[in-house]
C-alpha cells in the first residue's frame, strides 16, 4: 500500500505539474458520460504507463537482486538523487542534460500531436505519453518499486501509485468547467 499512499500524498504535485495538460485536453464537455469517459480514459493511460515502467524496473531490480547488488545500488541511486538536488550544476549532469532534453522534446511533440485529436484513442495515448514525462515524484515511486520482492510487485506498486494519484486528478479534470476561465492556474490549486 506504500505506492498508493505515496500517490495520494503526491496528488497535489500531480495537479500542479500535469493539471495544465489535463485542462487542455479536447473532450466533449457538453454531456456527462462522454466527459466522464474521456477523463477516465486519460487517467487509465497514465496508470498503464506507470505499470509498464514498474514492470521494467522490476526486471532490472530482479537482476540486481540476483547479483547481490540491489541494496548498494539503491543507496547509490539515493545519493545521486540527493546530489542532483543539492548540486544541480555537477559536470556529469551537464553531459546528460542535452540528451535528456532531446528525448523530452520528442515526448512533448508526441503529446502535443495527440492533444489536438478528439477521440478516446487519442486521450488514452495522451495519458500513456504523459506518464513518460520527467517527474521527480514518479522517479521516487520507481525507486520504491525497485525494492519490491518480485517483478509483479514492482508493477503493482506503480499501479497503486497511479491509483493514489487518480482521485484528485480525476476530480480536478471533472470540475474544471465549474471554475471561471479567467482564474489563474495557481489559484486553482487552492480550490482543490
């Protein structure tokens, strides 16, 4: 249940970072059921991506566990993450930042392409792609899933994480039409 709790606690972060994407999604707002289904489809796309990432991390973790280096590796990753936050201008980070920027640009382009289409398939793909955007909270959840006892438990950890983010993200997406369009986005966070 740790993944679920992490998702619930991190939900405000999700709304702040991915809320603008959810608000910009084209969907039929005139009728209740299509709006509900659009929201649900987008959210499920995110959770599917988290599950796949959890499976991948589970396979990696299983390999590290079998070789006996999972615990030292987890500690090393934690140290690197702390170092990145404290010392963001480290030399080795600069080498990787250009490559990462190119990959993120491709993800954003794909996201932009599907955000313009009005179909459930496009909403699902938007959710799937959105789950690939760089996110510190997702990285932390992935580190949590790395420590799980099996590949399936790693995937389950990430599914539970996604389900923890689901209620608030779903609510914000569902209630956006009730909020005046002139209200600045930071004010929306106080409403939810």
